[in-house]
């Protein structure tokens, strides 16, 4: 692990392959936006011989961030897989976006990986969102290591960043987060900054010099040994503390020399168990260099210290009907159990599914069973079908390198699975299975859209269905109350990418319109109304008169219709007509055009004509009576109120509660939700939280989360109601 002889089985120009799970390593890169994950992936690919120059493949493209949207936005917006070979292992490097809007891509990467490499910028430090992901990984025991980047920046301090990482990630045991190497600095430049030129191995006490563009190993100079002594002793004690050999610490404290191989073996076991988290350093390669500083050490850590898929416990499985089944075993000869980690569309190939195989072996042209998760609440079509697997390939930038199989533990792309969506399970057609889904955040930023033209309208439905099939963190809703088509997203950047993909990938141009909330109307007091519909225009005329009383009811009562006609002034056959007319008018509203609710409408009296009265006439009279009653009554505008549960670190409880109060919210309680975190429960009008997904991120520095649920409708303050009534925007 950095102290072993390096191997360099370069794989440029061909697909990295694996014949057995023991030769596979799946690692996901985690870190905030701008921490240097994508640059590090390209440096690792260069060192492994997978590219011909930094970040480039044969067609001149990059191995990561190759999507046109990523080029335009200058940031990662999707999960990408970069497979490389090193020391006889196939390493599947999963590069994830660091921006919070694309956390769904991060979660997919965590699902597919067996270990995580946290990338921390020496310039920016550790943010709250990265700490939260670390805690999630710790909860499931995922092995983790840390690599510090941007050491070339002015005032970058590796020792200080190591301390920050130990404080942020070490919890009660800061000695579980320790460096394996110290950076070696060259002469200081005119600005006083000394660039990193190599690393000093703390265990081997060897210097790995990258100054020439090639990694060269040398003995440390006498001036360098004192620099590593204290850090080396602490590292050895940390490794021994995690060792399964209980006598090792006694021997070490007694002055015995611990064999280097023993230390490395214990270190690798501790890393694979997730109890020790080494810190490494990475810096850019010099111009024309074939290896970035620290990349060999990282590749050796991944192959030697991170676990194989054989050591991972697979997610639970059931039958599609929910029946219990034993957990899948990572064996190439076992029954097929695989999961679609990501879905994308290629203009030439069609739908492409990125699949992690947990058991069995996936082969081209075989028929598999595709089980969906029934996420119909997010606009996903439920499905449970057999499909034929198309070509298998290993992605590398824009290229797809063909594979003959994908064994348990490996990851590959599958072409032409027409019905498969992100999160679906692939299994044997004779033994269908369903994997437990991974947690996905709820999209809580509404985007109301309309087709730009008739031609776009014809393509809109298909484009949106493909969009939500690819991204389970989007939800499509046809709101029955406002009649708007709403695409729910995670944030502004997520929204922008969705619109761009609709336009560029599916050829659909849409217009963004103001999102409406479902307002209601109700009577503030009792009122009466008389509806008179009398017309004579040749032939049969129209004659209907009815008198009604409208009374307010408690919230949630809906519309009640009561018949109190005596003496047959309204013939029995026309009383349902009056009810139909008032209900139709109530649905249209009586003041601002919003549905009327929570009233009792009582039919008191009326008149009819033996010839000219009709069903249509009494419907019209009923509607007129309700409108007249509204002219003499106080009409309240009701707005929907949501129950919010906001989870934030304790430091942000005050700002969050203040922000909620500014939104006319009522905080109804707080409670502790784990160490250092508080759950704030509040009721807030929905009209005030349209952008709360964005605003909470700002208030809590990216560490807050919230859930919302409809609570009830309640009267809107009069001054706000007046503005709504005067607004030129009318409900659909």
C-alpha cells in the first residue's frame, strides 16, 4: 500500500475486464463541488495507462465530464464510471457530482460501490454536506479513505488539513484518521510557496519523488527523517490499536520492532473493515509527466486496502410480490441478481443502463426479468416484465468497449433494455427478484411547464417520461386542482439540467410558468341568494326560480346540499338539477375563481312553469342563486398549509426558525434527532415555501433537509387575499 512494489499493467485502448469478484474493486469518489474529484479521476486513469495523456482517450475526449451539459456548466452533473486496471485488479472508479442538486447521482454511486474515497480540497476544507455523507457511510460500515487535493494552492497546509479531517471524520477516535504519507516540498518560488514534488512513506520511511515526471524511490535524507518520526509513531500505534492481534501493542510498547509486512497487512484489514481511515495526498502532474503525485499510492490503497465485492453484504431481496428470499451471494455461478444504477439515453444506441451485478453473471442476448419499484407517485410507470439484454460494454468517456460478460461484483453498461429504469432489479426470468431500493431525497422544488408549441406538445409526454425514468429524484405531477404540469426537482441547477436535456436530448422546447398553489374559497357568514332564469324567445321558453341559503361549515366539510322545499314549489324532478347547478358553480368559484368549499347550501323555495321549466333552466338558476349569495357575504380565500419537518445541525436551529417565522410559519415543536442535530416541526403556508428547497440550503450552508406534507386549508390574511383577487393571473 504505497510501500509495495508498484505494478503498471496499462490498459489504454481496451476494456478493463474481470473474471472473478476477487479481482474487482468498486470505489466511489465523494466530495463537495470543486474539490478536484474529476481531475483526480483523470490523473488515476493516466497513471494506470488507460489514457494517452491527462484525461484523454483515443478520440480526444475526457474520461469524465464528457457530457455537453457538463462542458457548458463547467461541473459534473451526473455519475460517471471510469474502469482502469492496476496490479491485476479491475478498478471501477465512480465519479459523482459534488453539487447538492445532484445528490441522487451520489446515492447511486454509493449503492454501486464497496468503498468510498473522500476528496477534500486543501483550499476549502470539509463542508457540512460532506460530513453528512461520511456519517451515512459510517452507518452502513462502508470503508473510507481521504485524499487531500489542491496542495499546489497558496497557503495549502497538509498537516492542518489532516487535523481538520480527523476532527470532522474521526468522531470519538481521531487516531482512526491518520496520514500514510507526508508531502515532500521543493524549493519555494517567488511567492514563497513551496510546491509539492513527492511523498514520504511513513511506514517504509522511503521517499517517492515525482519531480522528474516519473515516480522514483529513494532513501530519505537526514534532514527528512525527523519530520516523519512523530507522525510515524502515531500511525503505527493507530494501526496496532485496530489490529486483531491483541499482543501486538504490548510488543510495540516493550520496544520490539514490528515487521513492516505485519503493519501493512493489519492496516489493509483495518481499512477494509471500515475502522481505520488513511489520509493521502494528491497533486497535479508536472507538464508532460506520466504520473500525478500520489496517484500510484492511491491505486495501491484501492487494490490492497479496499474490500472486494466478496466482502460486501448485498442489499435485501424479495419476490416482486414481497415474499422473503435469502440475501444474494456474490458468486459468478449463482442466480442472477443485478441492479440498474443509472439510466441514460444515447442518440445512436437508445437507452443505456449502468448495471451493478451482485450475484450471477450477466451475458449479452439473454432474457432477464426486470422488476420496477412501483414509484408511480413520482410519475414512473409500474412495470414487471421480461426483456432481452442487448450488448454489454464498459464505458470510457464517450466510448463503449464491448464485453462478453459481467461477473458478480462488476459493473457494466447494458444496451436496449427498453423498460428498465434507474433502481430496477434484473434477475433470472424463471426466478424474478426485487432488490430493496436505496434512499432517494424527495424533490421539493416545483417547476410548472407548458409546451412551447403544438409540435412540442406532441413530444412532451414522451420526453418527460424518459426524463423521470433516468432520474428517480425527479417527480412528474399533473396537478388535478391547478391543472398544471409540474416537474418536481431538487434545486435550481437540477431544474436547469432537466430543461436542457428536454431541449437538447429529446427535442422538446417548454415554457416555464408560475407555479400555482390550490387556493379555495368559502363563506365567512350566512347569506341568501335568489336565482331567476326566465327567458321567452319563441317556442319553449326557460323558466326556473330558486332561493337558497348558504352557511359556512367547519374546515374539511366539503359541500353539503340540503332540500327544504315545501309545498312542491320546486318539482321533485328539478331539485337534483338545482344541486347540480350550485355544485358546478362552486367548482368554478364565486369571488376569485377558486373552488368553493366547506359550506351548506339549502334550497328553501322556488317557482316552476308547467311548460318552460327544464333541467338546464334549474341548473342555471341554482348557479345564479349561489353567485347572488356571494355578493352579500364575506368570502374568505383559503390557502393550503403544509406541515414541515426540518432537520438541521444544532448551530442552524435559530436561523431556520427565524426564516420560518418570516414565511408566516408557526413552529410547533423541536426535538433532538441524533447527536448535534435537531428536528424542527412547523406549519407554513404553501405559497411561502415554493423555493424553500433552495433557501434552506442557503440558511443551513447545505446541511439542512426537510419533508413536507399537506395539513389543511385555512383563511389567508385579508391583505394577501386582496392582492390575489386583484392579480391578473386567473386559475386554470
